């Protein structure tokens, strides 16, 4: 899609502000009524989903130019998709898609992405990861007691963050796989970034190159199934890749894999993990993980000015994310008591890290993680659990900054603990 | 652009983070739903972008608002404040205007359980306030614009009909007192606050200025800035330990319906019976909700997607639906519930009606009960085409509402036949009764396509015809009159009331800096 193809949709925004809040019916309190960390932090309407759609429209119509402030508007959005869930409660509009297209247009115009993004994109191109770490050190987390099988058609795609920053997640995932007796291989130092940080900031051309090259590598090595412990990688491989590169590789997230292992009794959660936990739905495993279903059909005017799609066009509302698997796993860990926050599932509040915000707008990203932590604390849980190394990194920083007494764990870590540390 | 020194002076008040003059940011304030209709009515090319403010400021306190207003007077800058800013009346009309976005003033200051009022700041939304009132067993009146809009905006500046209007009235009726930054920057607190520290009444102890502050229609931001409002609260008919609880996943949520609640859709073959039943149902105070729309509207009320709404229409809903009233009996106790539901049945039988829910023609799910009391049903109308606008309608007696609906039908049909507005067979209306009495609100929501010039022009012409219809048939006062021209249009038949509005405007805003846009311009404007 191009911005032009969104024109009618952008012109149809009602400026109603529903996209600043979780769907209105599920609001339980004033404190936790909002969905958009960006408008919460910056306050000008331009920083909401609807506001950004208006900015996109103004740009497309040639009313405005890409100023420094406008670029901040475009890029201080975590691309979390919350606005779109709330908007689609009523309208057929896609603010989050329009924001993405606006970023693509900003890159095409040579103004975007932001300098910090450009820098990490260079690093991705040079080192295969946005942290600029040595590719050879990618598998450095691997411990001697983990067994991999290079002939396996199942790949554990570790991702840059678990490889270099949250190694404990990589270790836990590998150990769970070993305990379940499931063969898997790694790409080791040949693993490349999934392309998420590049794609999300609108450098679609480079992102597609990465996607193609990754799929080529997977095909060459005979990969039929990919396991990922990162929501961002999951989202790319499962949801975005098929839109740009054809592949029929099965993609599953660790939470789904663990749920399956428990069901099939491949692993047993026997050790007590006595803690009250609350679970944070990562945006890219939740609402953004709902696949795009290709649709072909006709738009038919059934009543004057009222159109429907024949056959009915699937609406990507966010209901089809991975919500139950992590919760089902948590509920089966002996000793764990799961309490929910007010904003969950498709109306979960973003951790603040995504969409390139953690690198370009660190103050905002940290502030958003604090917002979410406050909600987590309000449940009286002692521990916040999620299933994404990137959310985890942002939360850990948030916990430190607010001197919170909360602990943070990835789902895989608690599972491993309940398995007695794995084999 | 504002002169550098003026911009810097505003910056000094709110801080750098809370002011902008970037054109892209400004455009998100210039863009408003229905600007295209107003443009078409003025003979301009229809578009959603209206006048761009020169700057937007985000104050956090009354003192900051006061300083901004004073500065505007000093430098001949027009200003317009808003809460959430939905609708063309929220935007500026003067090219030398700034927008005061009150988003950062968002506290619920007080809930007085005994005296049944709440004191709120501008950016508290209806859903937020409602969710904080349950623990007190209380509710407020929320305007039909939706749960995401601000009760302060409506109570101070609009008429404010809503879905619970039979029980809670309308916003204009429920404002008890305000803190008001006048157009020249003076602060005025209306009501009992300065006298007792309590806000239980909006009048006295001196003369009442409530009429000047908002009058019948409200001033749409044309007479200063309201920084606090005390609003009346009502008993919430559910046990205090009942909790607002939803489950499930979008779009089909579940909602815990309180114990003594029941919805009805009473259907009457003819308007005459409908009208009698509506009077009696209102008079007997049996229902919290009494809403009428087109049969097509009913299809949208109790479904969750456009596809479902359309399928319901084609499944035969229209053939079984005539003039109906969506009702919600919401009682505190079993005895009250039994009494009310019995009365509903008796009134229905007396006027030969039938209940479309009992007959399975329509089926509200539990979540639709929740959506009803959260004022979300109006939004469903957007599902058909992402856009509708309403005529200026009327606010008078129940029988006048019916008359308006009947007279409106052939006019609307004319534009439907031209293919420029949505086809609801001319029956698309919204009627709600008010305050368990003889009063009712009527407007004619109409689907049009904002991206199609013909449709915008068509809707604009339809609206003009409706205004003429009001005059020609003496259909009472519209609930919504925007701007000098429309006021002038009605003036002669209503004792030239706009002259008085202009005198008020001129006296309170001698420098003419409170952007009049949809209110009136003052007579003594010095500018
Ligand atoms: C789609 C749609 C449906 C609607 N349906 C209904 C309906 O069913 N019932 C109804 O009553 N209204 C309805 N309206 C009108 C709506 O109620 C008003 O626009 C407003 O009350 C909505 O709240 P808001 O927070 O968006 O107000 P805003 O848009 O923020 O403000 C509304 C007006 O009040 C002025 N204002 C707001 N706050 C202040 C302040 N603090 N000081 C001075 N002036 C202020 C603004 O300048 C503006 O003119 C509808 C509007 C739209 C766009
Ligand atoms: S994607 Fe998230 S951060 Fe961006 S505008 Fe939408 S809700 Fe806000
Ligand atoms: S994007 Fe959707 S929810 Fe947001 S203001 Fe526009 S119409 Fe409303």
C-alpha cells in the first residue's frame, strides 16, 4: 500500500479520540483507561493514532513538510497497534497501518528514519544485529549442557536481544527444548536480525532484503519449523514475512511451544514457584500477531452509501493474537498465582520499547515502562512476567528507575525453574 | 506565525514541552469531522481541514489558563479551548487564533456522595468518571457523543442529550457550578462554592449567571474557558459491591449485567400509539433509556460489526419493525423491578405494542446493556459508512419530536432518491425522552460520504431544507444552532434572541478574543 491508497480512509477519521483509550466498554478505572503511551507522554493530538493519520493525510496532500518536529511525531510511536484495536471497534480505519506507511514515505523522501535508527540499521547491515555486537559472539550464551542438532529441520531463532542482552531467555528456551526431547538447531553466528527494527521505522526496502535473505537461508538449511522466544521476531516471521516473501515455514512462539509440551506431557512442571504474578501481553505477540488474511473480492453498495465486501473481508481487530498460551502455561506452574492487570490481551498497554522508540526516544520508552509497571504493581503481584526479551529489557530498566520491588521474569525462566532447572 | 516575542511569552507560561506551532501538529487541530459540510454550506470545496491555529498550548492549571487568556488580550490573539475536541465547533475560526487544549487538566477533584455531585476538570472523560462513581453507587449524565468525550465540555458548552436522558436529563440541566476564566482573564466561580466551599448549587447567593454562562445551547467555547465544573449525580441502580466487569475478546465481549435490569424494544405500528406510550412510560418513570431510531438503526444497535448489522437487515428485521422504543428498566430491588416491568407490560398492551426482544426479532447481548449505559450506542451508527451527521432537530415535547420525525421523512427521501445520502427510507432519526416528563429530543442522523463532494453538498442541502422546515412549521427550537448565520436564520421567529447573545458576548469579551466560531460575534468588538 502507499499513502495515497489510504487517502479516503485518512479523510474519514472522525477525530473522536477513541484511539487514545482502550475500547470504551472495558474501561474499569480512570487511571488505566488509556491505550496510547505516545499521546499519554506528549499530549498533543498529533501524537495519537488518529492524530498521526491526520499528519499523514496533511503530508500526502502537500499541506506540510517533514520538519524536525513532524519527524518526532512520526517516530515517537511504538507502533504498538493499540489505537487500531480501539478505532476498529466502530470504524473501518487502520491508523497503525497509516503510521507505518507514513514512515515508509518519510524514508523514501530521505528524511526518515531518525539518526539513531539510521545508525542501528547500519549496524544490522554490518554486524547482523542492531547492537553492533560481534556476529561470532552471537551463540556465546550457549552452555555446555545444551544439546543442539545441526541436522534438525526445527530452528530455534534466538533473535538479537536474547542472544546479546537477555541470554537467560535463550538458555531457558534451549533447556526446555532439550528436556522435552525436541531436536533443534541454531544458526549460530550465521543468524541474522529478523529485520524488525528496520521494518518498523519504515525502511521497507532494506527490511525486505533482510526478509528475503533470511528465508533463503532457512530454505537452504531445510528449515520447516521456527521457534522464537522473541515477540518481535515472531511477529516478523509469522505476520510480516508472508506479506513480502513467500514461505511455508511453521512459526511458533515459546509460549505456544511450552503449552504443547505440557499438553503432550513432554515436560513436567513439578517444582513449586510460589509467587503472585501478573502477565504483560507483548504487543507483537498479542494484537499485532494476528496474521493478515489475504482477501480478494468485491466492494458492493448494498444500501445507498453503505458498502460491504463480498466475500466478507476479514477484519484484523487484534482478537487473533497469542493470549491464552502464556496464561495457560503460567496457570500450570505449581505455586504461581496469576492476577490480571486491567489492560490485557488486545487492549494491553505497550511497554514503550517498540517501533524504534527505545533507541530514538529513551526518555519516553522508560516513562512508558514505568506507566505499565505502576499498573502491574497495582495488582499486588510480586512479579511481572512477559514473553519478549525486548519488553523484558525495558521493564528491567523501568524497575530499576522506579526502585520497584517487583521482579521481572520471562515466561521461559519460570517454566525452567518449575522443571527444576531442566535437564 | 505568531510574533516571536508572543510565542515566547506563551512558552514561558506552559513550558517548552507544552506548546507547538509546527504545521503538522497544527493540522491535527484544524482537521475536524464535518468541516466538509460546513465548508459546503459556505460554498467552499468540502474538506476536513479547517482553519489552522497559530499555536497550541497545553496548560496544566487554572492559573496557566488565566495567564494565557490575559496574554491573548494583550496581544490581540484569539483563543479557543476544548476538552477532547471532537467536532468543528472545537476548532478555531480566526486566522490569528491559538488553541487551548485542556488535556493535561484531567482530575476528578471531588465526589460528594451525600450531596450527589462531582467536581471535575476538563479532560475527565465520561467513561472515566462513570467508572470512578460506581463505588459510591452513583452515576452522571453522559452526552451521547460517546464515553471518550468530556462531561465538562457538554455540561458547560452544549445541550447534551444522551442515552440515559429519560433518567438523567441533559447536560445543560445538570451543571451546578463552574470555575470560569472569563474572556478577559478574570476568574469567576458560579454557585455556592465561594460561599460554602461546596458546589451543591449553581445559582446564588447573588444573581444567577448560569444563563449567561451557557444559556440554552451553550457557547461552544466562545465565552472564555471553563476550568472546573460541578455536575449533578444520580443513583446508580446496582448494588454497591457490583463491579463493572467484562470478559472475552473484541468484538464480542461479555459484561456482567446488574441484578434487576431488563431491556425491551417496544414496537408500535403507528406513531400515534407510539407517542401515547412514550408519554406514559416517561410519566411513570419506569425506564432509564427510551431511544428511538430507524429500523436500520436497530440493526446496528445490537450487533458488533457492520457485516452483522447488514445481515440482520437482510434477514428481515425491517419488515417486523415500525416505531419502536429501546428501553432499559434498571431497578435497585426486586420489588421495584417487578413493579416497573409490570407497568411496562401494561403500557405496551394498552397501546397495542409488541416487544421485539421477547419475539426474538432483536437480541441485545449482555455487552449491549453495558454499551447502552456507557453511551456507546450512538457510535454504532458510524459502522455503516464511517460517517454520519445529524440535523439540528428539536428539543420540545414528545409530540413535537414525533411531528418532526414525520415531516422530516419526505425531505430526507428526496435526497436519498438523489443517491447522495444513506438510504434509511427517510426514517433515520434519534428520539429520546427527557427527565421522565413530557420533553423529548429529536434529530435526524444521516449517513453521507465525507470523501465524496456530491455527498457532502447533498447532505448540506438537506440540512438547509431541514432548517427551513423548522421555521415553516414552527417546530420549536433546534437543540443545536451554530454560528451567527444560523442564529440569524431563526432570529425573527424567536424575539431576535441573538441580539441578546451578542450583547452578552460584547460585554464579557470586549476585545473579541474568545473565538466566537460557532457562537456569536459580539456587538461591541473593538478589534
Ligand atoms: C459524532 C458526534 C456525535 C455527537 N453526538 C452527540 C450527542 O449525542 N449528544 C450531544 O450532546 N452531543 C453530541 N455531539 C456533540 C458533542 O457532545 C460535543 O462536541 C462535546 O460535548 C463532546 O465532548 P468533547 O470533549 O469532545 O467536547 P469539545 O469538542 O472538547 O468541546 C465542545 C465545545 O465546547 C467547547 N469547550 C469545551 N471545553 C471547554 C472549556 N473547558 N471551556 C470553554 N469551552 C469549552 C469547545 O470549544 C467546543 O466548542 C456529537 C459530536 C460528534 C462529533
Ligand atoms: S501504535 Fe501505539 S503508540 Fe503508536 S499511536 Fe497507536 S497506540 Fe499510540
Ligand atoms: S483514528 Fe479512529 S478512533 Fe482515532 S480519532 Fe480517528 S476515527 Fe477516532
